[in-house]
């Protein structure tokens, strides 16, 4: 039985390979296309700026196009008159006076714009095209501080502390949690509030926690704080100071917030000054 040996013909010669490598290393043209979105997380109703950087080298710019998803909404063509073209979409508002051959400014950003944006750069005469994509996140931040309320002003060990904390609706939803005398409250004592479940205009949590002696401060005080956070966009708190019969000097319940700390210190200083004045008057 005869065996036939076949020698495969090389698809490419060494000379051709070297020639291709030389061509690749000598190519000059469009490169380093990069889209930046500022800010990447924008509050509803605010503006966002899309900057598209690129390097042309030997070839001039033919066109720069911006897309939201698959929809082109802005184009810059240096060889056309006018050079800029804004496509008429009701869901996006472009500020023409602040848009150019490298950026586009979007006003009054709404939730429909959440998603991917792209810039597409094309050069002439080779019509080389490169694209870069970035994601935009849109949020709605609550106005004001959390509102905290307790069922009673005083609680004794063995009783159940019941309280509620709420803030206006946000998107995304805020992370709301309690601390008691600066210690985190176990989540088993916290549940979503009725306002959040029924689609009200506020989001809330309810607290129902059996109290033990260890929960109180040395002076017999309960410092209940509600914290609300949304990433780096929102971070506020309100505090409720509750009393018990164990306090040396019982005081009524009081509410503080993240913006009232300095003011509370000023009031405390005024009280001290008033006590000193009264002491001096009566000591005469």
C-alpha cells in the first residue's frame, strides 16, 4: 500500500509577513478615542457634559457623532455648513452654545437618558471610524433631613421602643437605618414603613425594639438617630433624645439633625452665660 505525502503550501511567506508588519507599525491616523461623561452620576434636572477626546495625526476630522443608545442626537462636520447639527428629539435638550467639535452639553437631564452614550469619530479620506461608550446614571435626591418620630418621650427597660423615620421619595431608594446611642440597631427590629409599601410620596422604616438596661447611657438616656444615604449624593441624619426615670436630670424629648449641631452648641453656650449672669445678680 502506497503512502502519499502532501506538503501544505504556506498561506503566507516570510517576506509577506514582514511587509505587513512594516505597514502596521507605520500606520498613522485616528487613535485614542475616549468618551468622558461629567458627572457620571447626575441629579435629575441638572446638566451633563460629554467630552470626546481623540488623536487625528495625519488625517483630518470628517465627522464627530454623539449617540444615546442607537439614536444619533448631535453631529459635528467641519466641512459642512452649518458645521453642527442637532437632531430633534423631545427627550434630550442640547445646549448648542456649549457644544463643539469635542463635546456636547445636555441640559435638564431626566431619567429617560439613563444608559449608554457613545461618541463616533470618522477621519477623511480613509473614513476610519472609532467609537467609545460610557454609561450615565440619573438620580433624584431627597430635599431636607429625615423626619424621626417616637411613640413616647420616655421608655423604661423592658418596654418596647417604637419609632418611625421617613424622607421624601428618591431614585434610587435611599438606605435608611437607625442607631441607638451610636450603636447600629439590629435589622430584625426594623421593617419597611407603610408609606414605602403603599406608594406614598415618602419612603420610611419602622422600629419596634425591646429595651434592656444595656441600651441606655450611663445617665439613662436613649439617643436614637436615623441615617439616610444615597451613595455620595445624599448623607443626612436626624436624632431624637429620649428620657427615662433613670436620668439624673430628666429632660423632655428633643430632636436634632445633621444641620443643627452647631446651632445646638450656640444655644448651650447662651444658657451657660445666662446662668452665670443670674448667679452674679443674686449674689449681690
